């Protein structure tokens, strides 16, 4: 009996060891749809050629990105050629419109003689390239050449495609401003994880961060504040340091172009009708009182000063959005729409008269009136409007997509009304929450969210019909930066939880397995180390300064 039990334990250990070895050998994140492991390896030749099947400019961009990465890490930059598959050992990109894996799907075949990536569109080739890089030794992500590495790729066949069309990461640059260099690094990390959308939260009460030519006071006044909260919100303490920053239109264009080369769409967010103190600081006539002084605030939270639904305000928003849409070619334009107090509207004769004139029963319907006006304008420009789930209140605008953050109900309600929804519930997707015992962590807004819990999220519940479920178009991680003072602080809070959400967005429900993900994540963390990402638990954590609770210093 003991001998049989011992044999069983040995067998179980052997299976676990085999799984672990396979996960390390094929440590691709997010997990591919189908991966068939095969024996043997493809050894990178000293004079590697990357061949593309067509003269397509985006195909060549993908080949250039791969050549650049390989050249940096190995010290030997591959050459790039256009033409048919060569008999020589090399890498071949094949754009094949007959491929049935969708615009973002790809096939990756690795044999000892050849690596072939096939897709119907260039973005599929790009994601195939990301998987190829993750099959290589982790040193391929080194910023400098690495000696002594056996540059080989394990043989396999992969057929892969994403589960959701929208796979996003958000970044708030209003509460704390981050330089273009970090924004580009953030986009690189989005692309590495096969996510395709960067939601750039550019405006809020604490600062306006985008240059608008027609309204220069938005940046001259609205981008600056006199002080900023320090410590926890309840401490109600402030520093005495002026704070500011904004992106010029040229910088915006540069970031958008950078993202496009990595098949990342940048979705701008311009908040309205609430979260607009930075607007009213320069243009008070758009609010309750043209004589009211409303300085840009350094305090976190929600404020009663909001935009008033006057024609002057709508003209302002249309002018701003026209410049925004000229800078951002994205299908979606995000208009916020969340946390808009109605106190000033209730007290306003103008607002009450407008409600009577338009037949609106309450201030929620007045907000819906405001949002519908903006939706109509955005739609007239051939774009689609996204708003936080508060835009459901008072009636959903005809063409709106809902971003569900206050739990999942907003997204489900939108889907049941045949509107698209992007799921970002705080319980699973808010990466500003604590990820370990708060006593051991730098200050965060609150909450508690582990990587495992983020990974467990299922965006499409069984309560929806099949037709309704199609309106759940994706998932997004949100990063609000009240307490994130530096790029390193952002990285610490975002990764590896964003890595888990990337797999939620890409990998089918039936193929998700946290234990397997964790084994692959162990390898992936070594890539993040080489990319100098200050993820939670990284060996570089102690190099950076965080904001700690006062009691932690005692």
C-alpha cells in the first residue's frame, strides 16, 4: 500500500514538473488559443534574414520592430527582405487574406528550418511577433547585447486570436502628470501584452493636460495648481509646491504615431459636464457664475462646480472636441460623464427653465440632455462616444458605448439595451487599490485587489443572452493616480495585475487557469526585469521612493 502511494506521489510530481517545464518553455502571456508543442528548436543563424511577403508598409514596420529588438539583444541586427519564402533558415512574415483567425489573429509555426508568422492583417503579424519574442530566451528583452545566450526558439505550432475586440489600459495624467517618455513605455507594455487600446485620461479637476489652440487658458491656467494633497485623503494635508504640466499638440501627435506603429489605439478622455474645475479656472462663464473664482484644485474628490448646459458651453465643447478629433484618429472619443453633482443645476433658474422647456423631469435627465448633444456632435464627425456608466442615468444616448466602473450592472444594462459596453468594474479592474496588507504598502486609495482576483474576472456573465453578450466588447484596467507620484509608482501599482487582465481580455474562458498563468508569470517577470518595469515584488522596488503612511515610519 505504501509503495503504491509512493508511486502515485512520484507520478503526480512528475506531471506537475512536466507542466512547469512546459509553462517555462512556452511561457506566452496572454495564453494562446491553440499551442501544439513539438520537439526540436530553431537556432537563430548569425546572419538572420526576416522576409516579408509583400511591400505593405505596416508589414515592414513589424519586421523593423522585430529586427530592432533582436539586434539590440543579440548584437546582430537581422536584414529585412521582401519576396517569397526562402529555403534558407530564417523568419517569414506572410500576409494571407484567406487566414480565418480575424484581423488580430495569427498562426506561428516554428520548425528547425523556418519560423513563419501568417495573418490576414498586419496587426495579426504584430501579435504573432510578440508571441515569438516570448518563446525566445528572456534576454531578448535586454536593452543591451547579452553574451553567452543560446538564441533558440522551441518548435511549435500556434493558432491564436483574441476573445474580445477591446483590450485596454487607462492612465490618469491629471492628478499626476507623466512625461512623454513614460507614456511611450506604457504603450510598449500595453503592446507587449497584446492589448490594443490606451485610454488617456487628459482632463479633470486637478489639471488640464492637452493643448487646445482656440482656448489657451486651458493650459495657461488650467494645467497648474498651487498645491497638492499629501498623505491620506482623510489627513486633509497639502504641500506648498506649485504643480503642472501639459502635452503640446506636437507631443500628442508623436505619441499617437508611436502607438499606431504598435497597433495601439489612443482613446482620449475629455471630462464633462463634471470634473471640470480646471476648465472653469480659466473660463468661469461656462459654469454657474462668470464672476466666481474657481482655482484648479489640488484636493482629490468630487466638486460641485460643473459646466452649465448653455449654448456657449456646447460651442466650447464642440471647438475642443474638434481639435481633439484632429489629433486622435480613434473611432472612440471618451467624454467622461461620471460623478456630476446636480446641486448647482437644482439651484439655477436657467437650468430649471431649460428643463421645463425641454420636458425634462429631473436633473438626471438634464445630464442626459447634455450628453445627447455631445453624442450627436461626435457622431456627426463619424466617431463613437464612450462615457462612464453614469450616462445611463436619465436615459442612454442613442450611439453611446458604456464603460462600466461602478460594478458590472451598468455594462449589463447597456448590453440589454443593445448598446456596446466595456467592462472596468472597480472590484477587479481598479489598479489603484491595495494589492497586499496596507500596513506593508505605500499609500493607495483603498480597496484590495490581488493579481489572482484580477485574473478571476469574467466579463460576460451567464445572465446575458447570446445576442446581448456580443455587446460586451472588452475589458480594461483603470489607473487613477491621486497617490501615484512617479512613473515607478504607477508601474508598482499596475503590474502584474495588468498582465492578468491582459489574459482576461485575450484568452477564452475555458482556457484560463491561474496556476498555469502563475507559472508563465514567473518567466514573464524576468522579461519585465529586463524592461526595467518596477512591478509589485520586483527586485528593483527598493530603488524608488514612495509615499508611506506616517504610522509606518514609527
